């Protein structure tokens, strides 16, 4: 009987894992099945552009898998049964058996952190929410107010993109930190501030949101902000699938793995990308990012292929080279880093940074001219 490899999730980690596994195991009797909710690849790092009214490519997963033996199953995974070693989906086939499972389900917005966020806030963490935000922004673009909560990379990018795309839209950025771009070199932080000023984004530092209302939000210090839309960009958490199945997870729902990305509780299961609690260079937890997901996806394929061949693999090394922040379509910041994510002194800003990030994004799996143009209503 052939060895059944199942990969859940076709994002920046899952898709390269499935493709690499199919190539490495092409001469064996193993089968590779990729399960994803859509038949299209979602360029998640561009969802802030989608929310700001821009058109995105929607690459076909079947086209991405062409030339490999990997099979695509389109369906949303609803549960994992580690006893029977099956994956349950909401479409045919309802159950998919596995001998080895690669868990690559990504992450989602932390909307349940404060009261009212689930009911009244939007996000750009997934295609459905980003599309909904797109329509909401279009309805208030000629003079409305949007409050972006979170001063990290996601908050900076969506605030800048909205302000550039809709000059009449009033954009507020609220962060609990003392400044924007904390953790970056001083030159990078200074450029962020200048760019936000140029785009007329109102920045409120040291501001912690306590509740979200239909017409705005309240902060811990008692201040209220009126807003026609609230965008929640305070961080991410993994879906509940792993925890519900009984796998060992951390407080964010990410699967706990060893240095080879293997589950510490279930040796037939591996986790990659945002859904994995990996360890980066220097011993710090891996951060949720495309820069982490891509090498994890490639690395787990090498690990699984080695073990199926009877060899013990080495650790999957997770390191960093830079942090990219787009500030609209023609400006940005590239903070170059050490492998452990500490910032170097070298920073790229302005149009050069925007061009650099565009090259990086186009080079990722699923990007570029191979994708088919998406319309105003992307597949979801």
C-alpha cells in the first residue's frame, strides 16, 4: 500500500511543501494530496492592496501543481482525527486518510481580544474579510473615517494603502506602543513617521483599545474615537483545528514542533508556516511571516522525504534577512536584519524599498505572470 501524504493548506508554506514532496517522491509509491478551501492561491501579503480597491492576481492551484503528481482536493478542513488518521472536509471526499500529515493552515486575525471586535471590526488576514473591507471602504471613501488598530507591519501597510488610494478618507492609526516601527533601526522609524505624515495618517501612540462599537471604538483611558470602519491589525493566531484534535499547541494555537518541524505529540504529523511554533535562529520563536513560511515548506519536504527513505534528517533552519513594509505603491521601508531578526544598520527607503518589496513578493510561490487576473470579486 502506498504511503499517503496529506498537506492541509495551500499558502506560502503548504503549496511549496506539496510541490517539493511530489517531486522528491515521484519515483516512490507515495501519494501527495493537497487540501485547500479554494482552487486559487491567495497572495496574502497583498490583501491590504485588495482592501484598498486594487485588483490582484488569483493564480490557479492546479496550474501551480501541473507537472507534479500532487492531487488537489478543494474543500475546507473541518476536523482532524489523529486516532483514525483522517482529515474531514466540507466537500467530497468527506474524509481523507493519511500516513503523514503536513499541517499548514496559516493564521487568522485575533478579533476576540476585545469586546465588539468580532461583530464590528474588519481585517485583512484572509480573503473573505479583506473583500468585505474593500466594499465597506468603497462606501465611505468620499469623506468617511477609518480607524486602524495596531501599529505593526499589517497596520502600517493597510493604513498607508488606504490613505494613498482614497485621499478624502480620514485614516487614524492607533497603537499601544510608544512609537511606530518599534524594533526597527532609527532611520527606518523616522521614514515611517515622515511617510505617515505625508499621507495624512493620524497616529495615536500609547493607545490601547478596550472595546469596538458599530460607530467607532473606546480606549482604556476613556477616550472615544468615531469611525465608519475599524480595521483590526493587532496580531494573528492559528485556527483551532490542532488544539481541537488533541495536538500539543502553544497559547496561540500553533502546533508545538521539534527542530525538524515534527509535532512533539504526534510523530506522524508536521506543521509549517504560521500554524507552527517553530524556533528561529538564536532560539526565539519563529514569527508569522511569508519569510518564515517559504523555507519551512521546502524544509519539511526534505525532512519527510529523508525519513521515508530511512535517513534521519537534520534540523530545518529558520533565519531572516530583512523586514519589508510597503507604504502605498511608491514608498516603503526595507529593514535588513541579522539571521535572528535583530535589525542591522542598513535600511532601504522610498521608491527603492517599494521596488525591492515588489520583486520579493513576485518571487514567492504563486506570484507573477503565471497567475490569472482576478476581478473585482476574487474567488473565495
